[in-house]
C-alpha cells in the first residue's frame, strides 16, 4: 500500500482518501474524503465529499489483477481529486479488506481472500465489480464477486494501519469549554451533582473532551482518573437538559460513552462506582451476556439506547453481538466518546498475552471522526512506550491533549527483597510474616498455580485462623464468579479478610481502600509492578505507613545484574539468562538503583511537583495533596534493618514429644481409616437429597490432612477425656464433641451430625497409634537384647558395636528410648482405657 502525506495533514489511499468498508455481504465501500486546512493554522477534517464512493470522485482507476501460483492478485490503483482540486494516485491491496467465507466474499480486516480465490477480471474506470472463483469449505468452487461501490458512506471495518495515518483530529476553532467561562461552567455543573468538587486537572481534561479534543491522561493510582468519565457524562446530560447553559454547544441526543476495560473485575467496580454517581452504566462481558441470555433479556438491545456508560471487555469487540450493535445507526450516532482504561496494556497484553487488545485500535475506525478519544493510565513511560500507544491509537503530536501528572506514591514505602524459593517450591518461609503483619495484605503471584501453593503453605502454618476463619482468600480466573465477587465484597468492608492471594485479574483499576501491604512476586516489568503496587493505601484516612514489597527470585536478580553490567545492551525487551529467568531492562534499573523512587520518577517522567489546583478546587481545600517526605525511605536509601526488626521470621517450633508424634506409617493408617469413615457417611446419606454428591464432599481430603496435622494437640487424648467428662447424657457428650470439632466443621456443617462418630474414630486411632508405638518399642527392645546376647558370646565385638547400640536405643521405631530389655525381667502392660504404657 502507498501512503502519502502533506503539511496540512496525513493522507490515505486514493488521493488523500479515507478508506471505508461496509459490512454488507456483497459490497465493499471504498470512499474518498478529504482533509483540508482549518482555522488558526490548524488542520481540520473537511468532511466527506457530497458523493458516496470513490467512483464519483476518482477520474481513473485500474491496478494489477490476475493469478500467480494458484492465488489471486488484486491491487486497486486510482487517481482521485482532493478538496483543493489536485489529483493524487495511490493504491491498496484488496486482500487486506476482503475475505472468502465459504465461497462468498465480504469485507473483513486482513481478509486475505486471494489465498483461496482466483481473480477473473480487472477493475477499470467505469467497472467496480471484481469477479472471482473461490474455494468453499467442502473443497468445491464458487463463482461470484464483490462490488466495491458502497450503499452508504460510513465507517466500518478496516485495519488499523490504514487509519492510524489519518489526521483524525477535529480541532474546533472555538475553545468554549477550555476558556475561563467554560471551566467555571463545568465546575458549577459538577458541584451541583457530585459530593465533591473536581480537581483542576480533571476540569482541564473534561473541557478538552467537550471541545472535541482527544485526551491522554496519566496520573497516579487513586488520583481520580475514572472521574473523567462520569464528569463528562454529567455535563453532557446537564447541558442537553438545559441548553441555556451553553447555547452554542452541539452534542448528540442521549449521548453514550464506550469504555474498554481490561478485566471484568474492573468493569464491575467501575459500573458500581458510576451508578453511585447517578448515571446508567452496564458491564458487557462474557459473563453478563450469558446471564442475560439465561434470563431471556437482550443485553445488546439495552445498551443500544438505554445506557449512558457502556463498559466492555476487549474480547467482546470482535463478537457478532457487538458488530451488529455498531451497524445500528442510532447507536453510533449517540456515541460521544471512546475511552480505553489502562491503555498502557496495549504495549504488553496486546502483544501476546491477550491479542484481543489489538481490537481496541480497530474500534476507533468504526466511529465518525467526531467521536472523541480518552486514554487513561497510571503507568505510561516516556519515550517509545508512549510513542507506541499514540501510534496505535492514531494520536498525532499536536493533535491531542496530553495530561501527565506524577504517578509517584510518597505515602508508600517501596521495598525490594530476594525470594530464595523457586517457582516449583512448596515452602515459602520468607513469607511467614504475612500471617502476623497488621492490616490487610494483598499478594500478587505470577501464576494461579504458584498462588495456590503459597495459599496451601500459609494454610498449614495457621489452619485454624487462616482456613477456618476465612482470613485467606484466592482471587483468580479459575474461581467461580460468585466466589470472586464475594471476595471483593469482603475486601470492601471486612477486616477479617486479611490476606488475599491474587493474579493479574485484580491488578488494574479495582478500588479497595484499605490494603496496608501489597506483596508482588516476580512482576513481569516495571508497569506491571507499579500497577499492582497501586492497590495499596488508596485511602490515606484509613491506611498509614503503607508498604509495597516486591520479591524477585535469585535467578531474576542475577539476570538484572547481568543486564546492567552490559553497558552496550540495547533495551529490546526482556532479557534472559541461561537459567531461563527473564528481566525487563526498566525493571532491572529500578531494582538495582541506589534510590528506587528516583529511578521510577525518571522512567515515568514524573514532574518534581504537580501544578497545584486553584483556590476553586474544594477537594484540595478539604484534603491537601500529599507532601514529599524530607528523606526517602525506600529499601535502596534506607536498608531494611529497621523493618526486619519489626517483621521477624516466625521462631521454629519445638518438635512434638515422641510419645505423641505421628509417624508416616501412622499418618497413612489414619488416612485409610478416615476414608473408610467418609465412605460410610456417604453410604448412609439420604439418596434423594445427597445421592448426586461424591463421597469426597462429606469429608474432603484437605480436611483429612488438617485433622491429622492437629491430631497430637487439638485432638489429643486429653481433649477426648474432657469430652467423656462433659456430661452424663448422650446429648451432652454430643454437644461437647461438636464444640471440640467446631473449628473444623465451620465450612463443613453437614458433618455436625457426625461429630461424635468422628471423635470415636479419632479415639480408635489413638488406641491404634499407641499400639504401633508399643510395637516399635518392643522391636527395638528385641534388637537390643539380641545384640547383648551376641556381645556376651563374642566380647571382642562388643566395643565396636557399643556405639551402634546407643544409636539403636535412640532410634528404635520412632526413636523412643528408655524401654528396658526383656533380660531385666520387668513386665510391661498397656492401659488401653487411658492409653498409657505402664512399666
């Protein structure tokens, strides 16, 4: 394809043309619109010519058509006039616009129809129908074609590389909302509708959007970026309701804003927040669409006219439902703005992890140029990262308003540590402190598997409070939607939900006010680190001395040092060592910097001080902005000596006494007996109400493990003796049994009726374990007696074996010593009732 440019704007296809493809099944629209000079030296879209289609504005067209190697060739070339009367000749490969769908041609981005079709004729002046022979899915051939003259002049599907060269800015000559009076009007409207006043930078962004100027806004997490959305909608609706506020303003009737959100959790959080400010909002994702279908409602029809803020996930952009929505004229006419939240993810998720993000770029092309664009993020680094986002979204220098405020968090202590456990580890002693630290803790893991292993480890450290009291929760995409929603509700107001172990699903946009500590394990890159760290301490009135603690594995720390030692290494993305550990250069520079905060400020181009708000900002008057501390307390400037004195490793517990320790053999015997008990409960359960449940439901394997872990202490013989002494009746004994097992039965209430039977099994196991211990002692005694006899027969070997005898006496069976040998003549008896061995 050939693209030409001029000082007045960047032109595209067919003589400064704007290529547009209709979605009709047998027509592909290629139209010619022009871009001419606007007032005040700016460039302004002059609008389409008064004709529909390139055929009426182009004096000649032809190109290259034919077949080579069984594949078609279709390159359209045309000479078309511009608004100035000049002529331009450019070309376009139609394979990038047309697809073969089972023998029928229709438009599609990167359709590639020439791979399965041959071309039978050539397009020439006066002829706009391309004849083809295409293969069908059954292997047959279908003759047909496609007309390149449109039925309507409209924006529909075409690749981003066509429109990203357009001058999409529609800069208005009148700066009515950006003026002093315009700011005053915006504040007046918002103060009457919101419980707080807007900051100056929020008014600045909204005023540009109201004047039709695209906006890219970068500011710290928790700084009110979502407010741009609902503030804009409130002003639009207020002026439409009372045009006397601004008679010259022209807005679409019943305006709508489309907001593309990276995660469903962010969608739900924003929907709730926007509704809280009195606007209609709806999250549209695979979950809500499925729920609507089950309820028999039409979600796409509802958002077509009834919703002001439509929150949509990237995956939905390519669905038939959304494509049909974009074909509804009354919907596209009411779309005032397209918003992309967390726009920095185009540089990461969009390149591999979630390619659906690339659809965001295509979406802009589906709306008229009057639709303004708003990009929001807290983590957009200067240089190539910003350039890549702007290029992809068609934001040209000087043609959009850029708001860059500092994303620094001076109220959060930034700490880096080395994680010596590796990704396959099942023990994480470096993280024991999270069970004792004050406040809510959010732990981000690189994978669901890693997060689950960490949760299991913490559960076993403190099962009674962690599992049974619901203080540890997992938040990831494998959980049910209901479970994740419950976790968010608990986090919003429940101090008992102390530790949350999450993945990227919770990393962006979710606004939980009172996380005291965020732990980030092996972040992908600097943006990933800073977004996840932004979840901590969002409400300064609730959280003091917040911490962001990042753990990197030893291999990745090594990779960081190796990367920075190679001074000539260009930043080409992640680098890896022989161990397979990858490290992004920006993250490496922060981790190894003498001052982590200063390096973050450098990479994000953070201003030393943000411009202060004016006296009209009531929000700053009521809650003054944070001040930078006199000295930095990051782990680079202030090593963790003081912190480690507060968060000390948990002291190692003393081993259990040998007479109550549960060996591997005992544990396996206990598992077998508890499984048989489980099967018996399952057999006795009511077939009608419980027959569909598996046996594991009645006594899960995880609970069996916990019972055996707590066997020597919580379920000791002393505890059982208290049960027997608790009362004289069966009811009192059952009640005491339930009370002892209450921590275990909290999440398994169906076992309450079997509490006494379960304790009887435990009592049985105590008797069996005592017998196994006795057997081990007798075997050890027998070995000692045998060796004593051998020593008497061969005294020369006794001295050599004396050391072994000592070892045997200390390592017999479970290592229990002190049992006299049979030669002493002492008798041994077992008191089974009290489960004791009496010499």
